[in-house]
C-alpha cells in the first residue's frame, strides 16, 4: 500500500536576491487571494489557489501550494546543506534553488506530492508531502500486540503483550496540566479585562496547541519505536488503537452539560493521537488495527464483570480488581484485538471497527457474541 508523510523543512542560508524573490512571490500571492488582482504570481500557484482556497478570511496569510511536478529535490551534500529544492517563482525561468534543513532525512525511494510554502516571522518553511510503497502483512506467528487507549487524563495508556511478557504504561499525562493551566490563564484575562484580550487569547491558544502537539508527537514516536524494537527481537508487532467512533453518547436536546466536563470531552486529543500513530506506524510497515472500545473502561479485564470508577481507579465488584481505569481499558482493547486477529477479522490496510452491540448493558455474554469477540487473558 502507499503511505504518505509530511517532512517539515526550514529554508536556510538564503541570499538577498533569493529572499527578495520569495518575498515578492509570497506577498503577491497573498494580495491575489485577498483582492483577486494579479501583481505577478506564478500561474500554477494561482491555479492551486483557485482550486483549494474557496473562502478567504481578511488579513489571514495562506501558504503557497506547489504542485508535485513543479517541485524538485536533490541530495547534494554541500557544505551549506544536504538537500536542495527548486521552487518556481514568477520572473525567474526554471525557479530558484534553495537549501533546506528537513526535520528528518528523505527516504530512498519516494514520490513528491503537493507541498506548502509558508512564512513565519520573516523566515520561510516548506512542508513537503512524500509518498512511498510499503508492504504491510499481518502474521499471527510470534505476534506482539501494543494496545492503545486514548483518554483525556492520559492521552496514551498502553499495554504490550509479547511472548510470555506483559508491560503497561502511560504517556502524555502532562497534556492535561498544560491545558488546565492555559484555561485558567484565559479566565484571568477575561476577569481582568486585559486590553486587546482576543489577540492575547489567540496567541496563548497557539502556544498551548504547539506544546500539546509536541508532547503527542514525542509520545507516539516512542510507541512506534517500541514496535520497531520488538520487530528487531523477532516479533511481528501490531498496534491496536481503541476507536471511539460511535461510542460517545450524543447530546440530548434541551439538556445542558457541565461546562468543565464538556471542555474535557472536546479537548481530548483522540483524532490527533490516532492520526499520528497510524501514519507513523504504517510508514515503518507496522500493521494498525482499530478496535471498537465500547465498554472497555467499564468492564473488568480479568473477569469481564461490570465495575465502577472511583476517580482514576477501576473497582471490580466481582473479583476485587483495583486498577488504573485507563490501563484497564487498554488491557480490554488488547483482549479484543487478540480475539479479532485469531478469528482472522483484522483488516490492516483499511482498518474497520466492528459494529457496536445493541445488547442490554448487563448481558455480557450476549454482548461478546454480538461483537464476535474472543476473551483472551
């Protein structure tokens, strides 16, 4: 299958001539978007703008979309930089060659897709989307499963089962602290009636978003690296992610929600974590399985009985299990994923979650049969 990845590059060591050409192209492009007047923009950039940017917000800057057939990358290993890129601009036949510093090396065999040129604080950056062919196979022999539960307090709760060993852990827990801090800062700005409060709040939001994204990137990279280490040890790793799609109850019309709970629900980084894990794992050829996580935080992973939460703990009334609630969910996801794999129900190229059961909440056996799950401990 073909997988894509965006490699972020900084454009470095620009001469004054090249800096002026890029600034002219970028400024004229922004003017064209805001007014429709062409002061001198490369024709292909205008076509891409008309294709992608249907609604333009006044005063906002938009990146220049560069077609894949117009961007050329070469590895030259010069004293200045290892990689050079040719960017098309108006008034310069053949474009200009600029040195770039990518956040990681480009793969050996890849195909360039659409790329974005943007400017931040006077510096230019290039996000290059690359595509490569990856052979992903799911083998049940010597399998190692990394199950992931995505939550609000702990963005990643994982359980690893390989051979006869089992490991558990939590990652990204400081995301909640960061979001709580910035939420309190925004409240203080509102109470104190700070001048230009909307601009200040917007700036704070960018800082919060960048910090959270950085933590999630590091956490998901560590998970994929665990899978790669298991592969080096001779195992066939699979990452099973709890899919919350169609699990959350819809809001009842006329019934208000607690503001604090509502904020926590909508700030859960579910899609971010899922997206990061999927593209990073598939890029390394590691199969990804999406598992329906309905009731995983309410069922005891050891005996299968319905329990109750006490803060961040899960308490089982049947077997007396006292366990972290998120880790309990990740172990239930592990059991379900093993059941799907053993029954040949795993689809790794196009992951699909099994349907949610309509069985009564207390009928555990009927619920397991409806989902076709195997209980594996």
